[in-house]
C-alpha cells in the first residue's frame, strides 16, 4: 500500500531475513534465528530502500501480533515511515487477515505513542501492551 512517500509491502520471511539480520547487527541486537520468526514481515519502503519493518504473528484466533519493529540504521530520512508502517499494517490486518484485534507488546515509547494516537489502548498500568480493536 502507498502512504505519502512511503510504500508498505507484506513479504515472506526469507525474502527479507538477510536484510533484517544486517539491521540487527548494525543496531547491535542479537541475531534472531529464522525459525523463531513468523512467515510474514511488513516492510515500509521509500523508493527502493527498506526503512522500517515489523514481524506479524497470526494466531488461531482473530488476533494478530506485530512485534520486532526495527528501523534501517543506515537510512535517516524516515520521518513518517513508522506511521505509514503501522497504519498500513492495521488496514492489512482488518481487510486481508479479517482480524478483530491487534495486540502489540512493546517497551518503546515511540511506538507506544504512535499506537495511542491511532486509537490503541494500553493494557495494565506499567505494562507494555497495546490493543487495537478493529
């Protein structure tokens, strides 16, 4: 989907995993084994450059769980990209996956604030859980 100057694409794991591992290394994060990641990743792009990503777990219910949000550490002109990623992920969950809720576990204040602005509600006080009803 296209959102201003950003495009969000939904890709299979092995189409993006090497780029994800490269970002992880540059951020000095531990490398996550591919077997631990879901089959789908949402990737926000600006032109041919991947800017943000998040991995999307589908459950046996009508809930999806996007997590492991990460930015491309080599790309600095990403203002608006995270919003595009989250907004398009919501649309995809609602219309393509027929989900009724999105559950986002995150300790990132940046991501939490974006979710709250988009109508998500926080879980227990002091928790790092956000719920979006679709």
